[in-house]
C-alpha cells in the first residue's frame, strides 16, 4: 500500500522510494480540466484512475471495494458533465468472480467504455493465472483495456522519479504486453483490444528484436508456439500518442500504422501541451491524422460520433 503525506498543504502519494506524486488541482478539479481541454481543442476526454497505483496494489476484498468506490466516483463525474468525458473502469483483482461482476457492472450499468489495467498487480505479473480469466472476460465483451505502466516489480537502479517515469514505466508496460501475447490471450479470445500507453513503451522501437527472439529455435526451444508469429500480435496492439519527441512518434507511426494509434496527452502529468501538439507535426495524410484524433477512438470506445471541435 503506498504511503501518503501532506507537504505544505499538498497531499502527496509516495509511490516508491524517489517517486512522490502530488495531488495537483488539475488531477481532481474537473473545471480546470475542462479549461485545459478547451485550450488544447479537445472536445471529449477519456478519464481513468490516474495515479500510478490502482486498487490492485491491495489484496482481497479491500482491493475490490476500492475499485467499486473509484468506479462510482468516476460515474458521478461523467454524469455531472454530460458529453465531455468517457470512462475507463478500474478492477480490484482481489477475487476473480467479484472482479468479473464489477467488469459487467461498469459496462452494463455505469456505461463505461473499457478498463484501465496497470502493468503489474499486487506484486504479480499481469499474465498470472488469477488475472487471466478477468482479462479474457473483458476481451469477450469487446471493450478495450488501456494498459498503463506502474512501478516495475524489479526496480533495482531506479532510484529517482525521473528514472521510474522515463525508463521503468515503458519497460514494465512493454514486458507485460508481450507476456500477455505469449500467454495465449490473443489466441484464446476474439480480437482483444489492448492499448499500450505512451506510444507502446519500447515495443515499436524493439519490434524486430522481439520478433527475432520470440520464435522457437534451437537456441530458444522454450519459446511458446502461438497460432501466428509474434509480429502478427504486436501489430494488433493499439497505442496512444503520449510522447515528447517527434522522431519517436514518427517511429511509432511507421511501425504500428495510423489505424492502431489513439490521440493522447497524459493530462495533467508531464509536459502534456507538448504531447498534444506532436500529432499535428506528424508527417501523415489528413485521413490518417483524423483516425488518430477521433476515428479510432470512436470505433474502439463504441462512440458513434464524437463532437467536432469548432
């Protein structure tokens, strides 16, 4: 369980040694968020639990109870601002059947359009047997999972917040995305929709290396035999566009293609204004940019039509 403290009137969550996340006003004040959305010409935002620790850091009933509280609060916010926000639910993973029931409640009662899942849960890898049934259930409902990084299980050498955020997070997200593929999840469910945050971590850049070493061979006889080669599954992944370097976004675009990319800013974390501007600088046809800005989100989130910015 992360520790919390108050520093000069600001509530701070101590996520890991060297990584303290303050509860900034823009995290909790929806009026401020709406003003920033207007400045960035964003009509509709997808909301989820933003601190890099979900209810899954807890165990058992407590984890499930907190997930339900978080989801109820998110539904309240969405109802208060109709037409401005779309919700991604949280899952506690404390009890498998209770988690599956909460998945159904989020979609069928609260009207959420998917789920945010962190890259490891309660000190366990995401492809652990206790989590796979819940992830399969989400996939069978046809709604997306937004895979968001959290503190890696092995954080030797990650001694500062800057190292966690710049290197630890992309690594952990990429590792667990690939492990989910190798678990057989993509073979056992129909068209799972996995969105790997922050331009897919390191997956686009290292796709060739992942493909080369994931194939069973004399050197790697234990590599899992999937229905297709791993590059088939890597190209089924979706990514958001959150990054701060145009060349990195261009690499992602060339590897993944516009149909797999969704516009993101990571607001209110990091230099979100820079992330918001990069898609406009991307060298791509207007039709591809339209897919990134809205078309893919409308399809994945099952929103018939998002409003057009004036």
